[in-house]
C-alpha cells in the first residue's frame, strides 16, 4: 500500500513531463529571466538550485553577513560518478560532458539578484559558486523565508515552506523534473528518511538513493567581522522529509 500510492503519484508526474526535445524556453525565475536552453540544461539549472541546500552528497553553504543589509554567499555541491550518470540518463544529457554549466549557474545567480558572482568546476560533477546580495530584505531568498538579516543577527531557515516557495518560482517544465524526486517536504507526504530512501531506491537504484538521503549539508554562518561563526551539519534525509522548519542563526 505504501508503494502503490507513491508509485501512482510518480507515474502521474512522469506523464506530465515535457516531451523529449532538443531545446526549451525557461520561464521567469525569481526576479525574472528567460533563456533558450537544452532540455538537460533546464533540468540541471532547476535541479542545481535545489541541490545547493537539499540534494547532494557533499553540499555546503556559507553565508557571511556584510555591512548594512548585504551578505556574501558561497556554496558548493557535487555528485558521485554513479549518481551523475543517473541524472544524465534521466535527461538524455551527454555522459561525457560536465554535469554542471558554469555559465548557467552564473546566470541563475544574477537573476536572483546577486552581484560579483563567480563559479568554478573543480571536477566535471562538482561546482562551487559565490556572489554578494546587496539588499537581503529585497532579495527573492528573503521573500521565500530562507534568509533573513538585521543589524544583530543572520538567519538561515529551511523547511516545507521554503522548499515549496522555491518550487513555485520555477516554470511548469522545471517543476515537472523536480517532481521526479518525490520530495516528501514538497509534496506534503509524511515519511521518515528510511522510507524516502526506499522510495528513491525503488525508482532510481540504491546508490542514487543512499547518496541523496545519506548526504550531509554543512551550514556556516558568520558575523560581519568574522569573529562569530556557527557551523552545523545536517543529513539531507532530515531536510527532505522535514514537516517543520529548521533554523540556524549567528548573533553578533
């Protein structure tokens, strides 16, 4: 009964995926940008945004409070070769090409209001990127409830509300790809990490499932002068199956 319900949901989302074609138009995202891109690029662009804090075997996000209402953000994410192949098979991407596009990531950062952006590919299946948000209060990240800042503290919050807010920023094509992940916190389905891992394993194999659910996210928040730092690690399974918000805050 457990799998019957979820597999019906999964099949329904498979049926609403966009047809296989060489290019798609990505609709407005956050402050709004549009670009023509390959079907696989669309998937990785939207999937990457979630993977920064939700879906990778070794993700890290570091945020440092800046002067006034600014903040500097650094993040990195990557996948094993086996999981990268699974993702490429799902999208029909070239298995010999890099999993991430540096240009696409820079475009995504800029569209979300970041300046002074940079991105590097340490390995074909890994990427690191950074940027500066000049006005946190007016940024899409703040409006989703993910990031908040005042003159005494910097807070990062992740929960069903934030995951859903990100999802709603995507167009229907991008949403349909993320539907394939069956994220419990997104679809409002209660299950623990083991149940979610079993579900992913039944669809994409145990290696993929273990990497997604068993991976750990490292969160680092710093004060403007760098003297106060909060560093914590949380498993992705906890985040993806969360029914309540989880917050991290550095006070200064």
